[in-house]
């Protein structure tokens, strides 16, 4: 039986269905795809929205259906976002349900997401627990992550993304060099770090993940020149800091504060583990592409590694740093290998599923060449941001197919190398030249609208 159904609010046109018979060897290979644990080295992230919107789920069955087929991929670790820092997608005493009290949504997508989430929660369906159930059923690892600077947003998103904690404490926000209060919460404030720990404790107690992630790549800066930071700087150095983005003492203090948070997090997770007589919870951090960017924002990865505060590191190419100083830069894996390899800390550079043309000109063979290069430079596996089969094609329609056609096999190193040298197999396709009375030529239609 073939069940064809469009995603909510998306158009779908089925032109034909072509069935290709499989011989016994091919059928057996497909049925057992994903069982070889040697290939299970890839990581997939699902943020707080991506397994709810655009599917508009109404039940646990609907939620789980978006993960069908993942058991036949190389994704071993599944990292799920709660939505923000204390913006959450589960019943919470400490966090805020994203968009719950919004009357005027900025987009239909945000409205659909919130209505789905609120409806599920009212029915007693907890999306985070459903995700855990599905991951465990597929015998993979379940991790939960936060975005450390996702507390609020600017107009027109302020209603949908502002947490109660963020709205209630403007005095704890970051302050720039001109004295302007920014739309960030300062991690130099103990109460801010305490709120983060409260949220993490809550979802760890509730969902019992295999690990916790802090996605530092989403949301720099964590502190600027606010009173809490300046006071700590004075205590350490005896004078106020020079407000310069090249102040190494400022960089060092930022690192000291964030390292202190990770120490508190490690202690808290170990206490929960000991009380539950459970396994040790892993800590994953995602950081910026180069050492100089990490240093600037206080991400002292080398110290974290030396003190055993992190268990694995993801390196992202898309750096969200607010000031725009850091955009898309290839990760320096030589630097990461130097500080992590001696301590056997796994390293996962990221690909972005909905923008696979980054660094690759839209050609999947180029992407395979990049992945092979990362493996040669010391990557343990490859992480993929939002690995879902919704968006099609690579860049300018160079590739007829889904990015997941390749991303599913990222743990097959020799296969990826083969595709890098000889090209990725293209699915059979035929261009539409006529549909009803419409004929299609090289001249693109609908340009008058």
C-alpha cells in the first residue's frame, strides 16, 4: 500500500509512481540497513520546532511518524532542542511554553507550531517524551540541548519568543559599550545561570536523556559590559575593564564564568546520576569554527577538555554571534584535534541539511569530498542540523533528489569517499514537458506575479 499525503499548508502534485522490483539480495540489504553499528557515527539535531512544524501533529502517532525510516540511517545520536534557553516544548515549572499566550502571530508557521504544541500538551502528550520513546525504540542515543541565548526576540517575534523570566528581569540583560541594554541575558548574573540549571535539571529528571547539550554556536554574546560583569572584573583586576573587543582580560573572565557554569552543570548531573543510580550523563557543547572566535566569547574548549567538563564537541560552520563579525567559516579541525585528541573526546563538524550547498556549490559529490576531508582531519563523525526530508534538491537544482539520500550514509566512510571521486548516483527522473494544456519550456512561468 502506498499512502500519499501532502504536508499541511504545502502543495503536492503526484505525476506518477514508478515501482522497481528488488532482487533478494537488494531486499535483504535494505531490510538490514542501519543495523551495522560500525556505521553509526553520525549525529542529527532536531530543534524545538522541526519535528512539530510543518507536520501539524495531533497525536503521539503523528509525532513519531516524522522519524520513520531513521533506523535505516547512520544517525546514532539524536539531539533534541527544547526550543530556546527556558522556552520549552514540554510541561514546565521553570520554563515558558513558546507562543502559548500569543494573540497575534508573526507568521502562519509560528501559529501552526504553537497551536499544535498547545493542543498536544492539553491532550497529555509530551513531545519530548515521545521523541525519547521513538529514539529508544530505534536503539539510538537520546540527547537534549538548549540554546543559551534564546530568551527573547525582537518585533514582530517578541510575543512568540519572550520567556516570562526574560520579561520579568530586564535588569539582568547584557549592556553594550554605549550603555544600551541588549536583547540578551547576561551569564555573568548568578540568577541567570541558575535559571539555566533549573531548566536542565527539570528536563533531565523528566526525560532521562543520555546527555545534555549546550549549543554555544547559537547566541553569542553571553555577557558584555553590564554591572555584574564589571563588578567581577574589578574584583579580579582592581579596576574597571577597558571596553574593547580586543581585551584579553575580558576574554579570560568570560571564559572563567562559562567554565564555572559547566563545573556546576557537571556537578548537578553527577548528583542526579548518583541518586538515580543511573549512567553518567554526557555533556555536549557546540562551539565556533576557529580558536580566535571561541577565545573572544569565552569558550575555553581546551580547559573544558582538560578538566573533563565535556564529553563531546560539535563544531558548527554557521556562527550566530549577533554582531555579525562571524558568519560562515570552515571549521579548523587541526586546532580541535590538537586540544581534544589526547583526551579521546569525540569531535563532530556540522553540515546543515537545508543548506547543503555551503562550501560545496550545491554538488553532493563536493559535499562528500568535504566530509572525507573532515574525516582525514580527525572528525569522529558528522553532525547534521535538521536532518529531515522536507526540502528537496542541492542548491540550484544541481541534484535531483533529497539531501537525505546522501546524509543518511555519512558513517559509511568508504562509500562517501567513492561518491567523492566518482559522483553521487542520481535517481532516475524525467522532466515534465506538458501537463494538461500547459507546455513547459526554458522560459520560467509566473514571472508576472
